[in-house]
């Protein structure tokens, strides 16, 4: 019985040591552009989604995907997202991830 308890405890502790812990999160509304823009991730040239928080703000690039969101060119979106901050993310990963809670608006842009 003691061995089973110790094995369970060791497994639980090892899982905690390798999984990123959430440090905090917040809800945000983001506008997503109808077209991607050229960007560079390290040495790789690619295209990134553009976002802004207010309709009059300049577009900014996001280099990571938005989890739960399927972008289609030619459509502009308003998304309600949850921004999650991991306190111990791997060195080669972003500390911030975005998860879609709801597509508030979607409309085609000519």
C-alpha cells in the first residue's frame, strides 16, 4: 500500500514539474484583419495574423496561432479571447497564449 502511495505521489509531482503553470489570464476583445502580413519568425519568412484592440489602432502582428480560431482570408473578425500567461513556459515558446471564447462579429471585407 505504501509503495502505491509513493508511486502515485511521485507521478503527481513529476507532472507538476513539467507542465507550464498558469500565472494569470484576462479577457480581451481583438479585431483580426482580413489579410495576413509578411513577418519573420527567426530566420523563417512567413505571413502572420494582424490584430488590434480598437478600430482606430494600427494593426499589430501576432506570431502565434489563436487557439480555437479558424481564420479565413477576406473576413474581418471581432473575437472575445482569453489571454493566458504561463509562469514557466519553455524557453522556445511564448509565455502568452490566446484562446477564442467567442467570435463576436465576422464580416467580409472587399
